[in-house]
């Protein structure tokens, strides 16, 4: 009997894992289901540590804390028509003071109260203004090309990554970008190389 149980338990565990029962939910799924309340706001920047999200349990949350992912390339629609929307590279950490955060790669919604996380995010509407601290955002599903840029551009400098995003979203040129954002020729070339790997055919 023990031998049979020893053979059955690994098979059951594999079945459970393959069914995704232990998989973390995306934050967007949590928001849509009513399990999470989330408020996204700008920090005043266009690139890098430029968005904060404050999370708390929603009315349909299960007991206990819950962990959520934020998929690369997720989009943030701006509440201000004059301010740029954003794309998310990833979670940077849980904010612990006005000037610091502790590293984290996912978002934990606490049992009680709220928690604030810093997100690495980049502007996607070159011809609009940078978001301000009063700009709020609505989370939207990932864009496949922006997700690809995130996956392949993790080693890019901040300037090269932002350039790659604007090349895709706005077909921005080197001279246009450098009128408002400093990008060197080598960084531009690196961002362009990442975009070439990700660009949909015909664009």
C-alpha cells in the first residue's frame, strides 16, 4: 500500500500543477474579479521608476494575503488625455518610504490595509506630456510586441529601452526623440536591434 501511495502522490501533484491550481493570478484578473482594489499613479517621470500602485483587498477577496503577477508589456491607460499612457516592464519593489522600496518581483495584497509597489514603466505616446503625480491609470492587458521588447530588452539602458518603445508605438525617429529625451547613437542602435526582433511583420 505504501508503495502505491508513493507512486500516486507524485502523479497527483503533477496533475495539480499542470492544471495551474497553484499558479499566481495576474493583477488584472484580480482587479476584474473584485478580489483586488488597485490605484495606479505617476511619479512625475516618463521612464523607469515612474508608476506606483496601491493595492488592497476587494469585496470578493479570499481570506489571507494574496500574491499577484504583473505580466511584462501590460498597458496603463492614462486618465489625462494630455498625458502619456504607459507600458509596464515589471514590478520593482514594495515602497517602504517616500524615497525607497524593498525589491520584489510580484505584488502581495495584505490581509488588512494596503501596500504600495513601485513599477518600472515607460511612456508609449511620444507626442504627449509626461505623466505627473496626479495622473492616474487603468491597467489593461499586455501588448504582444511590448511584451517582447520587455523580454528581450532587460539589459538595455533606460534610454535605449524607452527609445525602443517609442520606435514601436510612435515610429519616432532619432532626431525627434532627442528633442525631448537624450539617447545616444549606440543606445538607439541597441533599442532598434531589440525592436527588430519583436516587430510584427508589415510594421
